[in-house]
C-alpha cells in the first residue's frame, strides 16, 4: 500500500491541508512525523510521498525541519521515499517550498507539487488526482 508521510509544526498549516486531502486519498496510509524530537518516529509505509513545509532563513538555510531530517537519515525509511510535495509561504520569494527542492536533490526523487500555507481546494484536487496518476505510473515501473 502506498502512503503519505507529513510534518506539520505547531502552526498546523500542513496538518490542516492533509486533513482536507485525506478523504480524497482514503486508500493511502497517512502518518504524521512528531513535532517533539523525543517522540518516536512512525513506521513508514513503503512506498510513500513526503509532504514537507519549509522553515528557512532569508538565505534558505534551515529549510528542512529537523524532524524530517531525522526521519530521512534512517536508510530504511528513506528507501521508501518516491516523491516530495512542498509547502511554504510565497512571501518568502525564492525560498518558497525550498525544503521540497532540498529533499528531492538529496534523495533523488521528484518534487511533485508545491502549495502555499494550508493550501486551497484547487491544490487538494490537483494533488489527489496527481497522486492517483503518480502511483499508477509507479506501479508500472517497479
């Protein structure tokens, strides 16, 4: 079964987005990475897509949340990653959804989509249709 893994800070924007997306991708296992570094990491469904917000300074440093780095530093969890969806705030210009680019480059997976803050209905529609198409294509190539 394919899945989604996501990180959301205390602001909850990404969590709100995923809660709106969940009914459209009900066949997928969805897991949230913990906010606290003391909490255990979830088991990653294989394969999965990661949804990650960006937290960067003005230069783009620190774009990937530490919990996401911790999650992906485990080779077994990283092995299931097939793509990344980035979240961010367009007010930050060139660093908008930068975490997705960093993860995609380091893990050699595609950036599938970018959305702002908690997303829109259009983002939900595009991502749910895109994931369905992506997983169908993935099944044909693995």
